[in-house]
């Protein structure tokens, strides 16, 4: 291994460590607790080392969001592929999405609530975000209904899931009806032949 390859590997390792530590701290104490000073202390590198990887907290939030998008896409695809039939795939997708949001609140915030400097719904949208949307579209496109654009339907269904995730987490919805909400959403929006 060349010196350059070793340096690149070490740099990638430090970057993963920064992102993992920021994510852990945010999940434990919230995003307000994530500062470059705290991160530097936890990973035992100087603040200038952090700044050599990320220009600030916004970029770190963006890196956590991209990692989360990759994980969410994998969770949604795994859940949908483990079922048969369009309706069951959509129910599994909804459960996986809501479960991901519940298990990873700080990551979910990084993805959809906080400014991570990421472009959404544009040509320059990062691939992990495009792939997360594609993971939803793969199952939702087939139940959009005749004459309904699959991408538009996916946006509306995603917005409904996001609303459920956000309102549930904020304690605005009664806790015992999560499954009934998923079934109602699927039954009313999805067109299953």
C-alpha cells in the first residue's frame, strides 16, 4: 500500500468516526449538543482536524442525512421484498419507514427537519437521497392508480408517512393506533387490483 493510499484510508476512517460520533451524540442528547468542540473531545482529534473534513455542523448534519437515507432505503427495500402482493408491500414499506423514523429520531431530523445543505428534488440531489426516494417509488408506483403519475403519488404518500412520523414523535397522535393509521393510509390511497 502506498503512502497516499494509507493517508486516504486514514482520512476516510476519521470522516466515518466524525459522522458516527455526531450521530451517536445527537441520538443521545439532541442536535444542539453536537458541536465541533464536543466532537473533537469525543474522537480525540483537534477541531482543525474536524474542519479539514467538514466546514461545520451543517455539513456534518448533511453527512448523517446521507448515511440515514442509505439505511432507510435498505430498510424499506428489505421490508417490501419480504412480502407478496402490492398491498402487503406497501403496508410493509409504511411500517419500515415509520419504524426507521422512530428508531433513529436524530437521523430522521437530519434527513428531513434540519439544514444539512443538501438539495432535494433537483438535478444535483445527492445519490443517497435519490435512491431513498426510488426505494419508495419501487413499491408505491405500482399502486398509484390509472392516470396518476407514480412519482407524484409517491411524493403524496411519503408526505403522509412523514406527517405520521412527525406527529407521532411529537405526541400529537394517540399512541395505540399506529397500525390502524397505516392500514387506513394504504386502504385509502393505494389502488390495489
